[in-house]
């Protein structure tokens, strides 16, 4: 990912508008740190010369994966200070796709690249904690009930539903994972194993 970092960071505001907290958007200095710490784990998608999507990852160790803490505790904040090159889990931090370029298979391509990285580098899994942006308007009281409804196909979530289709498996609900009102501050822990 050698694109102008400001261009990549600017995608965040377009892809994650309010009520998503703007202070959680990547800034150029965060992306610069990702490239310094783990260049092989950062991807972009371009149409012509225009960056239309980005994908950030880090590697965490097995004990960190098993502890299932908040986003900041797991990855070490936006500068991914907990990246561990000898870890077992490629951890998905983010996929950002410009709204005009959604539903074109960019997200699926990023997931294929993530899974390929796991295979080629002999890692145990790809893991992530998935936002549940449609939970807030679902009328359901708990994220557990909501995720069960999405898994069964009764409901659709714009983030979780595609990830399940990509072969990700639901493991648990992580309460207080990230300040995210749409998700009730929780996330769905997902993993894929080769």
C-alpha cells in the first residue's frame, strides 16, 4: 500500500459516516505505522489511479487471540502496537470501501487475500471482530439473539452477512469491544481456518 496515505484515510469518513465516531477513523499517521510495522498486511484496491478501498491487518499471538479483549487491547490501538510477527492469527482490523464502489466484489477479494496470507505463512487462522451495524435498528434486545437471527437467515446485517458467506465462523459476542452505537458497542468474534 504505497498510495498517498491521506487519500486512503479520507475513505474512512465516506465509508463510516455518523453515527460511527469520527475519532475512530484511521488517520494518515496510523496508516503510516501499519506500513512500517506490517507492510505485507496492508492492501488497497484501485480503479484507474483512484484508491477506492483499503484493508488493514496485523498478526497477534495465540494468547492474545484467546483472551478476546477490546479492540484497543487486542491490537494495541490505531498504531497496532501489539502486532507480533511470530503470532498465530492474522487479525482483520478494517476494510473500507468507497460507497460508490460497493457490491463489486472488492471486500470478497480482500478476504481471499487475507485467507491466502494465512495459508502461505502457516498461520492458524484469520480472525476478526465484526461490527453489527444493523443491530441498533433490529428491535432485538441482545447481540446474541441478533447474531443467531442473522446466521439463520431471518435477518441480514450489512457487515456480518457477507462475512458468513465468505466462510467465516461465529465464535462469540464481545461486549464493550469498541465505541460503536450502531452495534451496541459489541462485536461478533469470527474466525476462518485453512
